[in-house]
C-alpha cells in the first residue's frame, strides 16, 4: 500500500533548525516569537513526519537523538539557503559584472554616451561591454523582448509597462560654421528664415517646431536637405553655409551632447523664438527595475548625461 507523502513547508524547516539548535521547546519558541505550546505541537508534527523523537527528556533538559544530530547541520544549511532565496537582492559589485549591455540611442546621444559609459566601465566594471544601436527598432517591443536593455533619447512611445526617467532638458540652438554670415550680427527670426537649412529627421520630415514658430510671424524657411542624424548634418554645416538645429545645454552650462559641435568648431546661436524644450530620458522594461547590473547601467547613464 502506498503511503501519502506528507506536506512539508518552510516553517517546519525553520522550526526544526530552532529546536535542534536550542534543544529546548521554550527557547526555540522564544527564538521564533511563538508560544511554547505551539512549538510543542510543531515538535510533535516533526516527530510524526521524521518518525523519530528528535529530542528526548534527560533530567531537567532535553537531548538530541542520533537522527537529530545527523539532521542538525543540514537543517541549519536549509534555513540559511531559504533566507538567501527569500531575501531582497543584495547590491551588486560592479567589478564582478560580466556581459554586454545594449543601448539604443540616436547618433548624437550615442556619441555622447559612448565615451562616458566606457570611462565608467573601465574604472568600475571592466567586465562590461557596450553595444550601441541606432534608433532602428521599435523601442517598446525591443525593450520587452530583450533586444534592447535601455533606450536613451526622446521617449515618445507610451507602452504602459515601460519605466521612463527624464535625465536632462535641453534647448535647441542654430549651429553654423565659423565665419557664417548669421554669426556676424544678432540673430533675428527673419535672418534665420532667410538662411538655407538642413534638418534632421529619421522619418525624412522637412518641417518641425521651428517652421511652426516662423509661420506665426508669416515667415518660411528653405530646407535644402534632410538627413537622418545630427552628426552627418553637423559635418555638412561645418563646410557650408547651411544651418541646422542641434540640442544645446541651457545658457551658461555645458553638456556632453554639445561636444560634437564643439569638436567641429561650430558656433551655437540662440534662436529668438519660443521653441519647445527637448526632454532627454531613458526607458527600460520593468523586469530590470530591481536588477543590480541594470541599476548600475542606469546610474552610469545618469552620471554621464546628468551634468547637462
């Protein structure tokens, strides 16, 4: 005849460890913040399951049976492992991290991120590698299926589960080459509209917020080229009389996002129009929210761009 397998729960393992360690029902009860009567009932249940008395009376105290002595170290180890299993994740030592993070970002943001993230990785997490992807994947599904660990840029998708954190708010400035006629005098809406422009759009759009602001004044600019990224547009501007709009830090501050324009020697001119600010943020799937390695990545991005 088959006997039924008894139902075992974690509380019994914890109680067994306390009883075998304390060798006293009263002290085990105090250790587990329960009553001696409840602990005595638990001991009875353990005796039935293990088919051994475990603790037997010896004068005024109790002593373990040979079976209890065999179980003592094993019970303590089971409880230790249960505690580790059911405890919040400990902080991760970045130096112990191994693997590759995939970050999706536009070219200008990716360029600004790469140097800062690699510097932090060399210093803190030398086992980490970085893969930067252009804005080629639909961010929501890519974050969900693990194709992308983190998206950094203008977060314009609204998947309800996506976690989003704003990093920095930038303004738009007009970038021109050294010696450009627009830099010779104060910039006005009319002078800005009269210049030839190159715009940046992944979707190939010729118009944007600047066109709407100019239209309010009855002005219209001429866009002669549309490019998919800011870096290509800035290289074109550096050797022509074209103008392009680029993200810039608030006046009087600096940003890693302006380093590319500075390296090309471009001048950034304040635009005399009320253009909407540009919010740069990062987005990730909630399954990574408590992961120590991903927390390090988010903090590294925060430190790299947060000074803007």
